[in-house]
């Protein structure tokens, strides 16, 4: 099948542009294990960080389970990838994604990451986001 062919082709590609297009193509094919494969690329530290960020973005735009995306934050030591996860959460309309942004805004030690979470909470229409912003402001 096409998805399996593209997943097999990906590691042999030398061109970053072709790799990016392969990630995108796989993200557009529902099912077939592509979301899981994108998550594997996102967590593979042997991949360049930009490619990992793109894989994470497309997994988040697709059907990657929000629980897996939320759990990934604490396992991701790379600051740049954590920043990408915050963006991915901001694009999901799942309750769990908003909950994770609230958690980051309240507990994250890295001030820049906290600010990013606060920014995206400010863009949300979820009343819980507004409440969390008030709590952080009043601390």
C-alpha cells in the first residue's frame, strides 16, 4: 500500500524537502498507522529537530490521540520540541489539550514556555482558560 511504501522510503531520502513532503503526504492518509509513525519520527532524537517538529505538527493535526500528545510533554527533554507541543495543543480543540496548556501555564519552570502557554490560553474561547489566566495573574 502507498502509506507503507512512503514510510519505508522516508529513511532513505536524502533531501529534507522530500522528507517534509513525505511527512505531509502520510499525514493526509487516514488510518494505516500513520499517526503513530509520525509520533515515532517526532520522538526519534536521531532525526533533525525541524523534521521532528514537522512530524509532531502533522500528528497533532491528524488523529494522534490527545492523551499520547499530552503525555509526550513531560518525556520531551528538548525545549524546542516542548514549544512545538504547546503550539500543537493550542491547535486542538480537545479538553485535554486545554487542560495541558493550563498545567504548563501554572507549573512549567521555564518562563518562556509558560508565556507561550499563557499566550495560547488567551486565544482560547474555553472559559476554563480565562479562569486559569486570572489565577496566574493574581498569583
